[in-house]
C-alpha cells in the first residue's frame, strides 16, 4: 500500500524498524509497500494499530492521497458500504466488519432492529452485487480442512446478504457453498448442503472431518440472517 510508505516516512522510521514492530522481515515490508500488495489482514491490523489508525482510515487516506491515480470515479455508498471504483473494473469496498468480539452485540442489535456496526474493513472486488456486503471474522476451525476452500479460525470473509426464504425453494445453485449464518445465539460459518421441508431446517456441513465437528440440521426459525461468502482474507 502507498499509504504505509507515507505513514512510515512521516513517523521517520525505517522499513526494518516497522518490520520489527509488527513481527515481520524487512523483505516483507518492502513487498507490502509495493503496488497491489497482498497483505494478510492480521498484519494489516498490526500496521494500522502501530500508526494509531483503523484499517478503514488507512484505506480512506490512501484513496484521498492518491487521488485520480488511484480512482478516476467518485465513490458511492450502498447498504452501509462505500465503494471506490478502481482501474480495470475493480472496486475497493469498505464494508461493515463484525469481529468475533462483536458477534453477540451484533445479534443483539438485530433483535433491536438497530444493525449498526462500528467497525469497517476492506476488500478489493471485481464485480458489483445488489445484495448488502458484510465482513465477518470467523470463529473456530470447523471449516478448516487445509484445502483451498478452507476457512480457518480468525479468517475474514466478505459475504453477501441473502433472504433466508430463498433456501426453502428448489434451487440447486444454493447448495454446497459456504455461508455465514447469523443465529439467535451465535454466528457460524458452514457449508449448506440442502433444506428439509419436513423439519424446516438447513443441513449444515463442516469441511473439517475431525470427530468433534459433526454435521447437523439448523432450524430455519433460529436463523436471523444468511450471508453467502464470496472472498476471504487469512
């Protein structure tokens, strides 16, 4: 990111010192300061904290500093997310972030019909969707099978909100995909494999085959929101 280099210079610290502060090598910081760097969310969080900023503030400052060289179109807001048009048909989306520590409060806010989230994070996407965007931090390793599709503990996922009534219809395109399920008592990440009309429940599958992670059925009435996962950051 361009802004990391600018913040480091304003603070008058070297790449080596910044690397030591966040626990990575000099080479890693050099890579992070290049254009289109792929920075893991945990390290981006450490960098933001070191500069006494949030990730959202870092992205917004970068967009403002880079000006037309970064984005040639005006940003726009939709469903609580801010979209910054980039080159080559891509967008930087700043979406509400539900961290693990905020799961319970998020559920409580839904029950009070006040689903406001005080945090934001960012993903680069190459398509626009009409559904609301949310970013969730995943808790637990039930979806971690060490494959390319794995979603390990503490991963951040970008997801699109869907109406839960969609899953009562015979739509095969919905199944065998990973979702965030906001339930009355918890927020979980599962693969959905089908719907039982007799028991009005969703069939939830874990990618992790360890004995402690068993597949189960979840009553649809216990589900407050469903989000389809479209991207992840580890």
